């Protein structure tokens, strides 16, 4: 991991409503991150192709594609807020809570 990459990704952290994320979900490029993980750490691991770490998160369901239930819930609430990070080609998201607010 380079410090420059982490800093670059940190500057890209943002918030978005589900309405804005829907087109990305339709393209199947949204990745959901559990609130107990740091969104920036996950983004750095994906960008660095750290397959071992990412696979461990996938195995524990801390990182996953949105489920049908999640999509239905979010589609019913298009103003639902998420913390977001673009790590090409993915849009990495985390449901917005006070705990997950980017600094």
C-alpha cells in the first residue's frame, strides 16, 4: 500500500443517496461494506488487489454485493444515505450512520 494511494482515495470519500447509486447497482458494480469495517481500508485493499484480505471479508459477509432484500429496501427509500468510495470499476458503499460518517 502506498501512502499516496490511501491519500488519493481518502480525498474521494463522499456521501450519496441511493437514488444516485441505483444506476451503478444496475450495472452490478456496487460493493457493500459492513459498518464494522473502515470504508477507506476496504477501498485500499481492493485498489491494491489484496485478494487474501478481501476474500476474508467476503467469507465473513463483511464485503458483499447487495442482496435482493437490500436492493428492495433501498429502492423504497431512494434518499437513503451512503458513504461512498469509487475504486474503479467498483462503487464501494457503506450505509450511512453516525459511526460511519467520513471525516
